C-alpha cells in the first residue's frame, strides 16, 4: 500500500505539490493518516510529468522521499501542467528497486496504482502471465502486482483503443481473472485528462481517494490524492467502486 497524488491545471512547480500543504505527500511519507496498519511510506518514491511534446518523463528513487538530496533542487526548478507523484510502502515479497517504483510509463501514458493483490506471488502473478499478451509481458521489468496491473490495463487498451474503456474492463474483469482479494486505486494520465478508479474486488476494502477542483492553494486545478492535503472543505471523497474521468475540463463520476 502506498500514497499517491495527481495534479492537472496551471503550470505548477513540483515543490508546491509535494511539500507546501499541511498534510503534503512528503508529510504523508512518515505520518500517513489513512493507511491501514502503518503510518510510514519509506520504500522509495517517484514523480512524473509531461514534456513540451507531451511525452512522459519520470524520476524514481528507492530512498525515502525525505532523504533524497536532489529533491529540493528539482522541486524548485521543475514545473508542469500535469504531475503524478507517489510514495511507496512495499508489499512483502516485492523488492525495493527502481524497477518496482512508480509512476510507470508507456508511450504517452503514465500510471499509478495504490493497493495490492492478496498473495500475489502464490498464484495471481502466474494467472496474469497466462492472460496478458506476450509482447506486453516481455516489457515487465519488476515483480510488483502494480506493474502487472499496468500490463493488464495495456492488454485491454490494445483491444479497446480507449483509456476509459480499458480501465473499465480492468475493473470489471480483474475479480473474475484472479478470484483473490484485490485493492485497485488507479490513476492514469495521457497528458491531457485523468482516468481514475477507487475500487476493490473479492471482499477487499477500497483504499481512500479524494479529489478537489476548488482548492484555495491550487486555483483552476484538479487534484487527486490518497489523503487530503488539508482540512479545507474543498475535498470530496470519491465513493467506493467509482471511476473519475476528466474530459476537456469536465469531471464525471461513474459507478462501477
């Protein structure tokens, strides 16, 4: 289980997203409020943004976010209209490595997952291997359930040619494919829109997920986060078993 945040709006320096709110993502790395069983996310972190030609760029580290001496300079110099950020609390059996650290990116898509597949190495991993297209399997670099879920999403994307449709198929078919409890909070970006879900299957409890479109510190922006950055009334909880989609500035909530 991890914590994540995403931003889309006026160009923003990274430091404002990671550091400047009372309950920022950096604060959540040692003082999470809504992560069952722990308050600590110290097994690495990453963030991604889009370049001027709408290509994803990603920075990852296996260090706790508060120890990375590069982060201060990067946070004050990197700015973007779109950010995806993540702090990791590694699932036992899924090593701390850069290959296992999100965001994951492929072509124009960036992807974040918060959650887990129960007993992933004792069956579900092999089941997904048998199902996912061989060319997509060959590009898996790590051993996390998160990267396998990204591969499953890409498998459906190749069939649907629509991020929205591929995410819905992921949510609707994962329970049948695995028959194990799975927690599925996912945030996907194509550089323009967000495609998100707060979901779980086979008796698992959905991880928390919130959004804000009128945050006083982020005027004109949409923010999505595992935990609210502040106590402002502008935060709304995404209901369990619900997707959030954006399109040209409009936000849609869709029950699964």
